[in-house]
C-alpha cells in the first residue's frame, strides 16, 4: 500500500487487521512526512523512537480482536502530560518539564494500542484562536491560496494542521471555547468536543477547569467516533469525570436521521456575517432536510452574552489554575539579582515565562475575582451562564435532537493579520462555539464546503448532553451529504 | 468604570507578574477594552438566578479516606528548578 499516512483510522485499522500493512510501516510513513513538514511547525517534540517501539509492540499483538486503535499513529497536543516526554503547553514557563506521569486520556489511547508520533503545537496554555501565542512560533495551515501563510486556527492549531496535512492519522485536541471545532473547520477536518465530564481532565494542563474537555481531531466522522470511544471513560482521578458507560459510538453511525428535529437558532445569524457563511449554513440545512431531518426554528436568547460570559469565567479560572507556575516545583525560574526574595522570584519568573496573551488573561481573571469586583463580574457571569445553559435545556425539552450552526465566522485568515487588532476582535472567532462549552454540551465541526477562494469551511452540530452517539450519527449524515473530499495541495 | 495605571499596577502585583512602568498605560488600555466588552453582562436580568457551580448536575463521588499514593520523593522533585537534600529550594523567605 502507498501513502499510508493518508489513511484515516478506520481504513488503517481494517488494513492492519487484514494484514495488508503493519503498524511499523504506517508509523514510518508518518515519521517521514513529519520530517518533511517543518514548514508547518505542527509537530514540536518528535518521539520517533517511542513511536517505533510502540508500533513493533502493536504489530506483535495484532489480531482480529486487537484493541480498537492497535498500531494507529497519532499526534498528541502539547497540553497532555506524557510520561518522560516534554509537555509544556507551548509555554516558556514549562520549558524542560517532563511529566513523571501519563494523562488519563493518553493512557487510554495507549491502552487501546495507539502509537504516539510526538507532541503538537498549540496556543500557549490553549489561550488563542490562531496558534500565534505559542512559544514554538506559529503553526501553519496546510491550506494556501496565495503567498500568505494562513492560520490553522487555535488553540489546537498544530493538531489541525498535522491531521489536514496527513502527518498523522488523527490527533488529540482540547476545547475550552472552541479550540477543537474552530481549527478543525479552518483546516477541513472533523473535530468533536464531547459532553463535559466524558473525558478525564487528569494530566491535561488546566486552562479553565469548568470548560476544558479533550476530544479527537480526525479525517472523518467515523474516525472521530472510534477515537472518542477510546479517549472517554470514568476516571476516579478527575472528580468531574462522569461514571457512565461509554457507548459503542461507531455502531451508532447508521446515517438514518429520519424524523430527527434539527434546531436552527435565529440568534446565530450575526450582523456582518459574511454571505459565504450564511450560504454554507443554508446548504447545511438543505443537506439535513435531504437526509430526512425536520428543521425547526429555535431561539437561544442569551447567545450574545456567551462571549462576554466566557471572558469572565475562563480568565478567572485560568488565574487560579496558573498560580501554580511560580518557579518552585517545575519549569522555568528567572535568574535572580542580589537581594531578590521570594516575591521577586515569582514576579520575574511569571513575567519571563508567560507570553502576552496569557499574562493578559491571568490579570483580567485576577481583576474579576478581586475584592469589590467578584459580585459585579464573576458572580454575574456565573448567573448568565446558568441562563445560557437553560436556553439549551428549553429547546431540548421541546424535542430538538440537534442544533445546526456555522462553526466559525470566517475561513482561515493570514498569520499576523490580527496583530494590530484589539484582543476582543480575536475572541470573536469563538462566537459560534463558546456557548457549547458554557452549557457543557457535545459539539462537532464537520467540513462542509469551500469558500470562493478555495478554503475549507465547517458546520457545527450541537447535541444533547451525553448523547454523543446521536450527535455523531447526525454528523455522519451531514458528512455524507456534504461529500467534502478536498485536500490541500502540498507546498511544504 | 475605567482602569487607570495604578489599578493595572495593583492587578499585576496581585497576579505576581512583573510589569515594567512604561508598559502600564498600554496594559490599562487593554483591560479597558476587555472589561468594556464584558460590561454588556450588566444588561441581563439575573434576579433570582443561581450562579452556576457545576455544569453537569452530579454529586461528587466519595471514597475511603485512606492513603492511595505516596513515597515518590524523587518523582516529585524531578522537575524542580532547584532541589536540595530532598526539598524544593527557594530564596530566603523569612528575614
């Protein structure tokens, strides 16, 4: 078989089980692509020796009933702690950090037989929507239409770029406000954020703990189902991890969505939304109808308050979570001057170790939690969050099975183009995705078409809590109707 | 509401991030942009609304109150910037 790196998880799994190829061959194909893709800056810590060792072990245990991801080479976002392998959340403050333990999600993947090719670029501490806040430099979108280098989105930008460029079969991402779904949309791949609590957060470097969820970034909906199933599961080490059986997500992919009620939220029709996004959404509605679903106009009245709510809650939680980076137990410590005490050590270490966006968010979070502002900002945001969740509960109570929206307000933009914009302009990238995190719901981005310039655009489906099976099946029907097969042509 | 440089300096201090004097005006301006954006939450009627404490309605699990882990001194110290004699080492804290 040729071009093994271009396979998806399902195809590669089937080929391995039939003995048509080996994990070592798949892994070597990916490693060689990674070597030739430095221009994308997607992989930032390569682990070829570990990968080949895991691949040989997978080949040795290959059989018809081998575990679900046996021998399949993946990329892992740098946010996941991987034992003995650099894990630094794309931050200078974790330079040199090698965890002494394995995150639950990566352990689950390894238990399912997966092979790790290396760690993937991202926005620093997952704070960003363009992969431009990384200490490793920008990750680059494999899609290109002119001289400009385009963003792969963020924060899981390296994961998106690596999957879209076929450097790996699939990758892990994490999503706090859209960090799986937005980059997936901008690179023409599939990405799902499961219900809050499906995946253990243990060993995933924390950004905003009440919003963070891990999920797969893949070449198809079927691959997303296979990989999500392996990632999920109850974990006593994460008290918010839910003790529910993990369904067979792949078995749910029948493509039959007849009679399903798909909500179309009127508040997602934003002022100044590009016509192309509007058109894509209209096409998506036709596709769902064509597949037998019934469209229902719905209202989610608090949608416009989701981003401001997010930009109180996420920085507040981040300021608390990132307090641990103080130069004492791990990571970077600033060089101190004569007479510097512990406070100077903290202040200098954090000033040197955190990039601008992380510093900004930690300080905004500190402010909204400080005495005198806690009620006006933080508590008010938590109340609005209750209302945002209730909006969804109300429409689900009316019998809505899923909600269809655009995934992003635009196609990929040029790296550096937002450099002079104020921070809020960048935050608007997450306008369609962030409500889902605030409400703890599952959401999936499916590539659905190209814009006039030939860049990929995605549609988002939002599901009921814990009903990823149904959501994946809706996405499977959408994927089938969209028939998106375009790939970026190789320039790197 | 508007954040001045003195408030920006205070927030930086609380966050334990050193910000040079000449950076403070720009930082205050960024805060004002973000807080101006957040300000729209004031429009929402939140009377009698409970602040969210958990997005999924679940009771935290309980477990036996017993030691489940430990004796990992070398693993705990393995990533320390400065570890001596089995401890994390820091600059002098008490004068």
